[in-house]
């Protein structure tokens, strides 16, 4: 694989408008689902009762759901947990006049036990644990999750502005914001349950995408020192091609792991695997087709001096053939190929 991409010479930046159209279409579809269906929050955010039940024999989740419907507890979420005889039942809190969160949670737990007594048998199951989360706690978790994402943007911008330049930091933040929006759109389209595990997956995607973007930008900075006669368009393409073997191997390995979790893991970890699998794809896509073109646009809009002491955007048009010119340290430098 490394040999296959060792001498890669692809013009990635040329396809930036097609890439913008594709990601715009994905975001519009996600926005439509968000407006019509919203986000499927778990009880950790909306409030509810979670019960883990261990039965003596295997049961179909449809039978348990029918039993809960018969006692008036509709809309409950039932998943197997670890084994075929272990189940996790999630039910929303049903508030009424004169009831508190504690009494409502106790009422839900009693209703679940009554349904299991009728369908499974009084001595044929064991309640392993019961957890209750109130709506106030859920709202606090929502605000803290949003704050965590926003703080990651601010810290990233400060770090990249200090490490590279403010233009690099702004381009990286735009690419990361794209990843978050695309991932939220994907979650809405797939109707995945948003729990703290899924929020952790989104934050992991943010770090993964930033790492990939920083690696490309670091190579861009090195090439700006090395090649003095090329403009930023050519430098970006060259840097992406030079990091392509590493990207293929790294992303291929990680997505193989998340796909294995998606296929082989249980229901509890499956939303995390879905978000991570999509996040690897969109993070790789944004590092090449969002961060690099945005950096090019920013430099055209607000040109500045790079590390070479020269303008990074020259007056001549970028050349389709962007094979790098010989570094200035070479005894016989070659001029870059003329534009066609």
C-alpha cells in the first residue's frame, strides 16, 4: 500500500467545488431530518428509568415489549445486554400532577415488574440494577456536552494559531465544525440514540479529524520552507500527496476496527461504532477537501507573508502539474512547470 501511493501525484484541490457540493447536500439532508424528526435523546438527557433484568431463559424482545404495552408502558426501549438472557429496559418518566421524579421513577419500575410477572413469571427473572435520571440532570448534560464541543473549537484555534498561524487555525476550526455538523446530521438520519457514549464518540471524531488536519498542515509548513517557487495551491496538493500513504494505512486500520465493532458488538456499543465509522470518513474528507481549500481561500482573501518571507499566493495561475520544484538548497534548482 505504501508503494502504491509512494509517488502519488493527484490534484485534490481541483475537485474542491464538487466536494463542497457533496458535503452541502449531506448537510441539507441532515437538516431536513433534524427539523422533521429531531434528535433521539436517551434517558440520560430526557429523564427516565433504566432497568437491567436477567431472565432464566431467553425471551424475544418483542414479547417483553408487548407485555409492557399491555400494562400501559408504551414506547419503552428494550435491548439485549451482554447475553441472550440479559435485557436493558429504558422507559421515559411519565409526569402527572402531584408526582415527583422519584415517585414517577418508582412507578415505572413497579410497572415493569408487573409486566414481567405476567409474561415471564414471578420467580423467573432478577432485577440487576435500576437507574433514574431526572429531566433537570438531562438538561445539564446537554449544556455541558455542547460546552465541551465549543471549548474544543476555541482551544484548537488558539493552539494552531500559536503553532502555525491564525489562517491555519481558522481553516482547521472550519473543517472541524463541518465534521461535527455532518456527524449530527448522520445521527439524525440514522435515528441513533444520543447518549453520553455517543457524545464521547463525537468528541473522539473531533480529535481524530484535528489530528489528521494538523499532520497535513505540518507538512504544508515544511514544504513552504523547502520550495520557494511554488504557490500555495501546489504546496497543498504536494503535502496531501506526501501524507497520502500514511492516511490510507491509518484510516484503513481504524475503520476496520470500528466496522468490526459495528458488526460483532452488541446493541449498547453499536451507536458508538456507527458514529466512529462515519466520523473517520468525514474527518478524512474534511482534512483534504475542506481544511486545505479553506486555507487557500483565506490566503487569497487575506494574503500574508509565509515563513519564506514571500507571498504564498503568486500572481500566476496554479499549474495542473504540481510536481515540486527542486528545493533552494539544491545546487541546480529547477523552475516549476508553466501553467497549461
